[in-house]
């Protein structure tokens, strides 16, 4: 995650509601208008089914308390507003408690097509549809509980499993590859890139391979992992992930498939 942000978290009132502006609601509306046609085309069946269950508003930013009410009835989860940036320890603790942390602000028009840090559009539009499914909810809870057992040095290894599945995972459905990850569902450009671009590397799902694969948050992923079916992910919930992490650490990280990020002063003007 980015180390800093220009955005300021919005505070919820005593009822858990946030006073979003007319401009905020307009950004949400326009993001949904832009994204939904491609989601209908490229997203996995499980994601689309979750969208239908939630039936999120299209003309305004949804309130976390509204979404939480629906999720509690379906899977026992809830959504809680948090500042834009939280640490791994807090993130894992919240997942273990069946609570999804949602950054409370929405991106500006300036960042309409790409924002490095997660905003409420990514959190609600991207993540909550999968949390309507008990299987994906269980996997997210397992990631959180494993995080509570990890040493701090293990956090960056564990988070790769979440990153390459819940955030940027792909899945085979029939003769096609579809987008499962929430980061893809909320991205105007990477959703299409992940499915159609010939330069993207698509590898079979393998837990140890994933744990050894470094990533960058500020570019389209050069590598995606493809599930043959959703049961592969749910079977991972029963693995000893601490043992998997230690195995991956002994084997070491793969060489990055992306160029190193240049310091700002070295970038071409």
C-alpha cells in the first residue's frame, strides 16, 4: 500500500453515516456508469451474482451501514469506515473479525481513472460483491486469522495470497478466463488488460508460487494467477499457511517481472 495519501478520511456520524457531497455522489455515479459494461463482460459469475444480491445504488455513494446490513444477513460480515491507510496488523485483525475495512473517501476527478490508494469505490464496488458468498468470506477470514498468528516479517508474504486472488485473481469459466479480483472489478483499464492483453502472463493457481511472487501496486500486474475453479481457493482455506509461508521463504522470492520503480528525481521529465 502507499505510504502517504493526499486524501483525508471522512468521519461517520453517530449513526455510522457519512455526509458525501453532491460532487462525491456524481463521481460514484460516473464511475459505475463507466465500469459496469466491462464488468458485465469480463467479471466472473461469482462477482456478478454478488452484485445482484447487493443491488448497490448507482446514483450515490453507498453507506457502509446499509451494505453491512445486507452482508450480515448473507455471510455475517460488515463494512467499517477507516482512514485511507491502515497497517497490515489492523487489516488482518479486522478480516479475522469478519469486518472489511473501507477507506471512507472517494477519489477526485483528477484521479478518476487511476488511484494508487483504495477509495470507497474500490472498497464497496470492488470488494463487497464477493463478501456476499460464504466461500469467499471464509477465505478472507482465514487470511485474517493467519495474519494474527504471523510474525511481522511474514506479513508481506501472506498478503501476496490475498493480492493475487481477492484483489487481482482470474478464474476459468467454460472456455473463457474471467476477472475475479476486486482490484480488477474497480479498475477501468486493468480489468480489460488482465483478460485481453497478450503481454500479460497468466499462470496456474499455486499457493507457494503466489507467495514467492513480488508485485507493485502502481502498475498493471505483469502476472496473474488463474483458478481452474473457485474450489481451489476455498481448499486453500484449509491449508497450513504459516507452513506455506516458511516454505516460500526458504525457496526465496522470484525475480520481479516488472522494472524497478525509479526515484522521482530520476524519472524523465
